[in-house]
C-alpha cells in the first residue's frame, strides 16, 4: 500500500479529476496526458501499489477493475472498435505513480509491440 500518491489525493478529493465512473471500490478518471482520443485510468480506491499486491489481498477486486474498465470503454463507445488495457508495473515499465492504475486506451488504431 502506498497512500502518499497523487491518485490517493484524487480518491480523497484533495486533487480534482475528471471522473467518468465510480463505485464503492473503484474510481475512473481521464488521464492528464492522454495518448489517444480515449485515455482513462481505472484505480482501486485503496492504495495498492501493484496488481500483484491487490491480487494477493483482494482477488475479487481485480475482477471489479476489469469490469469497470469495460464499462468505461462501453460508455466511451470503443468497446466494439477495440481498446487496450495497460498496467505499467515498476521502473522498466515506466510506472510513474505508485498506486495501481489500469490505462483504458482507445479511439484510434494502435501498433504492437509497444516501444
Ligand atoms: P504510468 O506511467 O503508467 O504510471 O501512468 C501514470 C499516468 O497518470 C500518466 O499517463 C499521467 C497520469 N497522471 C499523472 N498525474 C495525474 C493527475 O494528477 N491527474 C490525472 N488525471 N492523471 C495524472
């Protein structure tokens, strides 16, 4: 757990965010630096640092995050055209905020593999 991140402050309401989806356990808001027409971050409200940490503590919540990501994609109109879920984990993957976040990215064609 890492409660001292910018995303913890967004959950606490101390920093504003453009929220698009919220439940008791999950929050989704638009990324400040969008990489595609749709770019939303889906986070657990509890400040788990990684997906592995969350999976070990609350495995059902992983399912809630993925379901929330699909809700976000559906609401944004990209569920049919396709979208990418990305979880950057650790330094080499460029995780810059140590509060687990699932990127929901879509609205344009994307290449593979990522750089
Ligand atoms: P990552 O590299 O996977 O850790 O991505 C972190 C993302 O978080 C990055 O795309 C920019 C976004 N971000 C950082 N700070 C803020 C913020 O204060 N508000 C919002 N909405 N997004 C942020």
